[in-house]
């Protein structure tokens, strides 16, 4: 990905956004920052298209004399966006999943007025029950970006959602809490994403027998994770694969094609035991 030439015009804005990091600013960080700004600009254009909940389309109809070819039954994929965002962030990821055989994909919007992760997790659970009933599948896969991953994890780990969720993929999710942007503490959701919050402490409690396989993608250039490793899942009772992504930032995680490939591989993996996947892995995308 060639973004070096686009870096120079963004330097003044970078200094405003990330003054504490400019002392030892690397070319990789400059590239990632320029890419983040470009993605943000594109996402602002697409944002209005994702405000409303998507319409639920039924399965494609085949002619009466056409026999359906046998296909591998893959669980539906549920996409859950991050804080102050909507389903439009998953436009490229959804297209990638569809092109590679995932026919049942649903993007869920939770209200921007949501003030409690627990409430959002309960609502997610109700949505998943409806999805399972409508599609005939007993379980689903979830991909959650940032806060969306934390909501999904709370549902899986604290509300019995491991019965319904086969694989949970999180992208830049503050599993242990993030200290970034202390001025945002006025919002209750942000306070719940802080280290030591009641929600974060609930997620650290024992979870024996949890059936869900966790795959966490975390970036070494994620400006919203402080510390960076908070985006890893560290829990002795959970089946976890933590994947370090090098070269991109927070907003690029649900957009970059290399990450999309990693997500597809995680969802298509048949192994769900702790031995089936290493606890750590790496992915260089820039």
C-alpha cells in the first residue's frame, strides 16, 4: 500500500491529533495516520447510508425444476459496529465475505443513545435469537469492531451467548479497558470501557466451559487502544487466538483487505478447540 506521498499534507493535522507520539514518529505511523484520515473521510460520506437498520432479505428463490446443489452449511455472520458508528463501516468486509461464500450476513445497528454495554448485549441476544429462528441455524458467527466486540463478548461470556455464538472475531476491542481520551469520560459507555470498570471486571471473572472461539485482531498502531495490548483477549478459560496486525490503525481494521482475509480464515476454520489455533499470530498489511 503506497501512501507515503500522501503523508506530508496531513502532518499539521497529525500534530493536533497525536502530539504525544510525534517525537519518535516513524514512517509506518505516518502511513497509518494518513490511511486513517482517508478512511475517516470516506466513512463520513457513507455514514448516512447506514443509519437505518438494514432490510432483511429472504433466501434467494430457485426455479421449481432446479435442484439445489449441496453446499457446506455456514453459520450466519452478524456484524456489530463500534462507538458512535453504524453498519456502513462494514461495507467492504461484507462484500468480501459475500464473494467468498457467506450468503447470510446481517449488520446490526445499536442506538447511538445506548448508555450501557449490558443493555446492548441483551438486545444483541434478542436479535440473534430472531436470526437463528429465521435462518434455521442454531449458532452464528459475530464480527465486532471496537465497542461492538465488547458488547458481543459480554453477551457470550455473561449472558449465556456461547450457546449461540460459534466464533467471535473482535477488531480493535478494548478487552481490558482503554485509557485513551480521558475527556470522553462524560459518556457512560466510555466509562464502562475504562480499565477497572464494573463491565471490564465482570469479563475477567471465571468462564468455565465457554463454547465460543475468540479471535482478536489488534493493531500495533491503534491510537484508541491504551495500552495497545488491551485489544488482546487474556482469559484462562477462553479459547483465544490473538492476531497482531502491523501497519494500520483502528479505523482500517474493518476495511483493509488483508484483515478481511484473516477474518474469513478465522470464520472458516473448522477447529474450535484451544489446540486448533495458536494463542498468538501476526499479520503485516503495510
